């Protein structure tokens, strides 16, 4: 299992590298850390969710659900991640 600090660093690095207006899937973070095989990255999805919820609460990234910012304490289903916009 990947270290939480590594997952956080990869998440923030990938989000910082996104072109303006783009988001990424949490699976992109898992695959960057563990590889493309689902049995390798799949187990990272819950730890990543906990990490990105914390980062969203700290104002370091935004969780999107159906294209709209989501409440980090109350979202379900498929979500994407993006940078905090400064506009």
C-alpha cells in the first residue's frame, strides 16, 4: 500500500499540472502511484478519497461532482478533482 504522504504529493502535483479548466479522476492519481493494472491501483481509491476530502477542506483542491464543486463532507458517486481557482 502506498504511503499517504506519497498519495497526497502525487495528487497535488497532478492537479497543479492540469491545463486551465481541466480536472482529473482520482484513478489517475492511483495509476500514477501503483500502475495501470486495476488490481494494483484499485485498493488505493478509498485512501485517496480520504486524502482529497481533507485537502478540499484545507482549500488545497476542489472536488467536482457532475461538473460542479461538491461539498467535501457530502458527495457520492463519481467525482473529479481540480485546482482551486483564483479568479
